């Protein structure tokens, strides 16, 4: 059991016991005063008081006043007790909210995927505000248009984006009532980053009376946490992703490769490393211009990304070179993957101006178990050497490292009709 929660609960119980004791003491005192007045009247004490110079009516009045004071005290104690309970309920609710916000902050800090962050934000917004639905609208780049990034509870996309546009226009949190069914009320707050609105977080309720303006502050806290996390994820993605191909940057890629290498070395697993080079890419730049070359590289990145599994990683290794990591993939699986990718890229045609740009690729493949490298650099070197053997045998080919022969998969293209396997030898780098 959490010590802080236990201590708070025990302190509350102790305070309540003291309040009960004081209330019953005051009640007993009041009843005692009343009884004293009646007793004085029926036992002749009033006569004694009269002989002592105190009028009987004054004694009775004093007893009555004591009874009234006791009743007022008891009423005040009841009111204090109710107020204490109300404050205690508020403190407990606030404590739960703070705990939920803290947990949300930890979850947001651990995530890097914008989709995951958006889902965390809408789930937390609906839960904390105790509403029926939530939606998050973000500004898309580079168009600057609004688009729903995540929703929960099935609010209508058009309604979520309409409310978001209203927040953008007013640049302030707002409460919405009298909406069309099924949701009768909504709250919406902007996401701020460097004094610019980057999105809108909204919650929706089927009963308008459950929408309270006091929830805006809580919703704003969730929105600001989400804004910071999404901006951090955007910077992380920009730093780890090649802007042209959409593939990983070299540093991020090699972090994954190093982790996979250590895992395979420790547990005896296998993985594949592919080095890919676009054949005669310089001719594309020389013939059609560098913008055409960029357009072709962009489409190559899209084709590669479409082929990747969830665990696979690809990066732009150099100008027209790519590197791919295939975890839990052996020699045969890597060869099949590389051959399918080679065929896909050989068939790629990219319209540009009045031309249609196409080329082919050469791929070198090395797997951990086939090489048994002492260092990661040995595996990289084996894949790189296999790549240049593929290029030397006619391009548009796949070469496998790890044996005396460089196995070449040669299809239609520059290497058509070449021998399928050639003795491996050291080659000079060339395209």
C-alpha cells in the first residue's frame, strides 16, 4: 500500500473522529443545559435563586439562551462537517487528476511516434474530463491545413474540424453548447508552440449539462503536454529521417544495426544487411538535372519503404546508396527480399517534365551467420564488397556475401545473359 495515501486516509479518519466527539460533546452540553433548566424549575432551585436575589425568569432565560447557543453550535458543526467532506472530496479528485497528469506526462515522454502521442492525448482528455468523446486536430505540413490526427468515442470528423477552425479563428479556449445530436456540448483548447497554434484538442458530451467551463483549465493542461511531446517528436523525426527519401538518417540506422549485432552475438540470432546502389544515377543528373535525380530518389525511397516489414530499417547511406537492416532474416530470406526489391526498382518509372526516368539497382547482401564477423565493420565490409561484385558483373543484380562465389541474380537489363555465379575477388569501387 502507498504510504502517502495510507497516511492521508488515516489522518482524515482521525480528524473525523475528533469532529464527531466535539459535536456530541456540544449536543450533550446543550441537552444538559435544557435539563438543568427543567430540573431547577421542578426542584425548587428557582425559589432558591429568588431568595438569592436572582429572579426565576432570569434563570429560565439563561437556560434557554444556553440551549439556543448549543443548537447554533451544533448547526455550525454540521455545516463545518459538510464543508470538510466537500473539501476532502475536491482534494481527492484533484489528487487523482494530478496523478493522471503525471502518468500522462511519463507516457508522452516515452513515446516518439506522433500517432501514439495523439492517441494518448485524446484518451487522457476524455478520461480526465469525464466526457463521452475526444478529438485532436493538427496542422499538416507543408499545406497548413487542419486534419484529425486521432479521436475516441466516435465524434464526427467534420464536427471536430469545424470546432478546430473556430478555435483557430478566436485563438482562445471555448465552450460549445446547443450542438446537433448526438453530442450536445463540447470544450476545445488550442495547442501552442512558440506562440503559434499547432492543433486543437476537444472533448464532447452527449449531455450539455456535463460540460463545465472549469474543465477548460484541465483540458488545457493536457493540450499543452501533448503540444510539447508532438513538437519533440517532430524534431526527433526530422533529425533521424532523410528529408528526400523519407528513410532513416545514417546515425539512427547504425544505432539499430549495432543493437541487432549485439543481440545476434549474444543470443545466436541472425540478421541481414543490404547495401544498395542506383545504377548510373549520375547519368540521370547529367541528362535531366539534379531536380530530376531528387524526384527519382524520392520514389525509390517510397518503393523501399513499401517493401519493409515493421521491424526492418532502411537509410540513405550516401548520395545514391541505401542500406537496409532485416532483423531475424537468414541468407535465403534476405536473397528473396533483395531480388523482389531489385525487380520493383527496375520496373520503376518516374514522370518528370516531358521525360520518364528509370534505372536499375545493384544490391550486396551479407547475413550475420554466413559471415560470423568479429566486429560490425566486418559485416559492413562484406555487404559492401558484395555490392561491388554485383556492379562489376553487369549491374541490375543481387550478390550474396559469405562464400567463395558471389551469387548473382541477373535479370533483364544491363547484366542479362551473364553468368549466375562468379569467383569472388577484390574490386575497386566504381559505378
